[in-house]
C-alpha cells in the first residue's frame, strides 16, 4: 500500500512539473520579458518543493514491512515519518515562470538570405585587410596557406623576401597544385625531408620548372653513369643544377673533363665531390688552372692530382692560392712533388702555417726534407691540433707555443 502511494506521489509531482514548464523559453520571451534572477528564484522553489515531497514519500514507503511475521526495518525508517493526512495536504504551488534572457534563447543559425539590422551589422568584426604592398612576407603568412606550409617545411621566408620578385612569385602559387608535385619529385630523386626547406630557400625558382623537364635532366645524369646516390648528393648540394637544361649540363661537364684532361670516371668523381662547380662560374676554374700551370709550375698530371684531392682549389681565390704557394714553396723551401702529395695546404689558414713554421725555426726543428732525421710533414704541420703539434712535432709544451705567439 505504501509503495503504491509513493508511486502515485511521484507521478503527481512529475505531472505538476510538466504543467509548470510547458511554456517554452520563446513564449516566455514573447509574453513578458523579465530578468534572469526572477526565473532562477522561482525555478529553485519548484526544485525544493519537489525534493521535499519525494523525500517524504520515500520515508513513508520504507518505514517497515513484514516478512513471515517478522518486522523488517529499512535503514531509512529512522527518518521522521509523515502521516497520510500530512502527505495529502502537501500542495505544490503553480508558479508563473519569468522569461529567459535574450542571451539564453535558442537562436537559429544565420542564413545568408536573412536581412541584418544595422546593430547586427555593426557587431560583425571583419578580418584585417591584406596589405596591397609590403616589404615583408610576414604580413601575408596568416592569410596564405602556401606560405604557412612552406614555413612548416623549414623555408626561410626572411631570406626569400630580400630577393627581387620572389615574394610575389610565391604568393601566386597554390601549394597542392604547384608545390606538392615538386616536393614529391625531389624526394624521389633523393633529397631528404630535412633538406627540402633549405633547398627551396636557396632555389625557389624550381617551383616554376616543368616537371617533365626536371625528369629529363635527372635522366641525363643517369645516362652519364652517375649513380643514384651521386645524383642525390649533386642535387642536394647544388640546388640550381636542375634549373639547367640538358644541353647546358652537357656543355659544363664536357668543359671540366676537357680542361683537366680527365676520364669519364674521374670527371664523375670530381663533380660528385664538388657539385657546385657545375652551377658556378667557369671563369675562376679557367684562371686557376692557368695559375697552377704557368705561375706555380705544376705539370698537367700534378694539377689533375691536386684537383681530385682538393676540388675547392679550382674555384678558390686566386690571391689566397698565390700567397699560400709563395710562402710554402719559396719561404719554407718545400718542392712541388711534396706539395702535390699534400695539396690540402692550399685550403689551410696561412697565418697558422706561418706561426708554426716560425716556431719550429726558432726551435731549429723546421726540417721538411723527408730524407733527413726529425722530418716534419706538411700534414702534421697543418692539420694537427696545437696540443698534438707541440708534443709530437715541436717536442715542447703548448704554453711555450702560446708565449711565442704573443711575442710574434
């Protein structure tokens, strides 16, 4: 009996709540717009009354029951009990609910066909306009998906914006349509992921090259028996090489081979070691070869050996080469055949060579003849660290060498 009464009370309460809340927020707004605090206070009254009624009904339902003549007390039977008359006397007041504020009303999404009021139009904040002219690409990054993805690849836009017309060229490109195909091509050639950004920073104009032409240039290198690894190295270290036509590439390879009198295999070895000699100016190469032959007095085969050992000397500074040779050959008295066996001396710091030679001269250990005792090779003179040079060559302490440097 008590359980049935509890269920009836609950159904009655739900019926009253439904009746009280049948008015929708939109209707409330239409009938009588009012402040939010009135609605909140009145809704709290309904909630409190509902909780009290449910609590009292549960207490009446759970006071006691008998099973086989034994009185079973429910844990909640210790709560204060309410009589039937008290339960029937409970009345839930009907409350007229205040409307929701306009901010809480469910607003349908704006349609492009809706007519906007002046106030609504004034609330719209347009995005900042793209500057028609700018000296930096930074102003366009936020609005350009292409620039954003280039930055993610590691492209240095601060360097590209300093080059004439490059910024305008990049802004006209579509990443998916114009750039992604070139990136896939470079990866197929062998350019590593972490090299793509630096590659495009040095040569953004490859993005304007036809993909078929690029494939033809790679195929030409393959036809000249450059290995896949060699092609990847050449393309990575000489980014502009793929901008050269097949005819131009062929002319440059033929020039290097003819000037040095190299075989095809040696030419590939030289170009793979220093790829930028293909894309750089050929005039320094012509001039330096003449300097080595006419001014320095090296023979053809000696020049070939030096070029293969130290390719940088072909495109190096003529002044530096001349000063280094003059000091090593004329001041130190080292002959051509010894210089030829250690041509790295042309890439060494001339001041370092002078300091060490004068220190050995002071110690009477400047002996560069391999037939003499205590012979000092150019390798040990130039390439060893100061500590090793002092201990193994000069046979003294590094403090003595440092003190000598201060007194020079």
